[in-house]
C-alpha cells in the first residue's frame, strides 16, 4: 500500500468492510462508483504549507496511480501567496490551453519548487496521496498538505 499512496488514502472507500487489504474486485467496484457519478473531473483547491506556513511558488502535480492505465491525465497547479494551487490539465504540448480540474481518481501528489530542495518523500518518492471523488475523505474540506522540512 505504501507504493500506492493515492489508493492508501482511499482505503476506507475501496475496502468497505474495514480491512487493510485491497484486491482487483474492490478497485473495480470503486471505479464503477466514480463512473456512476458521471463526473469526469473536479475543480478543487490544494493548500500547500511548509511547517504550517503557506508555500508560495510550489508546483503541485496530481499524478494518477499507475494501475489506472496510461490514458489518465496529470493535473498541475502552482501555489499562490496563500499556498493555494488550482490544478488543471494541459490539453496540448505547449501548455497553451488548460482544462480546469483534476480527473476523478486516486492520485499520487508530487510537490516541487524551483530553487528549493523539497524532500523526495514529497515528490520523486512521494508518500502523499489523495483520492479525487465527491465522497473522498477530506475532499469537501479541501486538500491540504503540510510539508515538514
């Protein structure tokens, strides 16, 4: 589960019997639940803090878990002075047009910042995960990551 932080975050939604294991049938049932809502992506804000204070200028990526397949898109946003990013999906290679929102899925969150070394556990070896769905744990309150370094 540690290799799939998005899935780990969604454990209670995927394994509704309360266990700490997940199998293919449980994942398929959760994906069918996403499909039932007919919501392709969600507009959301993500607050990034560093030791409790807003981290301005950080890039936040919501990267779909690999088991969801190659067609799921990455959503990216940059934090403002309040540490809030509004991720969107790039529609072309030049990043000229963006589609606001994050695909509905379990994602691995990666946070980087130009000119600043953020520990690997928050980006290349991330432990940050989030399920993006209407009923995902914590989604209604807003996604919040407080990086400790």
